[in-house]
C-alpha cells in the first residue's frame, strides 16, 4: 500500500513536470514565430534601404542629365518623382519601425514570461520533490519501526 502511494506521487510529479515542459515548449514555439516575423521585417527593411540607395543614384543621374541639357521639364519631372519616392519611402520606413518595436516588445514579453515560468517551475519541482522525499522517508521509518517492533 505504501509503495503505491509513493509510486502515485512519483507518477503525478513526473506528469506535472512533463506538462510544464510542454507549456514552455509551446511558448518557445511562439517565440520562434515572432523571431521569423521579425526576420521577415528585417529583410524588408534591408530591401527598402537598397531600393532607397538605387533610387538616389537614379535621381542624381537624372538631375545631372537634366542640368547638363538645361531641360527644366526633366528637372521638374525628376523632382516630382523624387518627392513621390520620398513620401513612399518614409511611409514604408515608419511601418517597418512600428513593426520592429512591436516584435521587440513581444520578444521581451515572451522572454520575461519564460524566465518567470522556469523560475516558478523550479520552485514547484523543489517543493513537490521535497514532499515526495518526506513521504518516502516517513514510509521508510514507519517500515523500519514495524520491523523492529518500536512504536514512536
């Protein structure tokens, strides 16, 4: 009878530990998803910077050409394109910056949650392990007393 009690405590303990690890795994998978989304955002940001660099080269070339030929219509057209580009670029840049802050905040929240969760699990495991150890010691002492005929 005593062994069944200890065995059931051990089984319950093992199942609880397994559940805690599965919960942590779920949050780590969620963190992985956040990291992937942030990687996609970073890739879009790098491409946006490359687009900006290419367009600046194009605008400089257009302005030089229009100044050399003194074609003021080309200057006006290049200016209009540059203003449109500038508006689109900064609109997209602001979106990417908001996403960066959002993903950073999510990453921080998940990391802090996981740190707290692991600390909580460690305490629960120590407490539960102590209860099981105490139960085992108590049962062993009881068994020894019964064998030796002492009743304390």
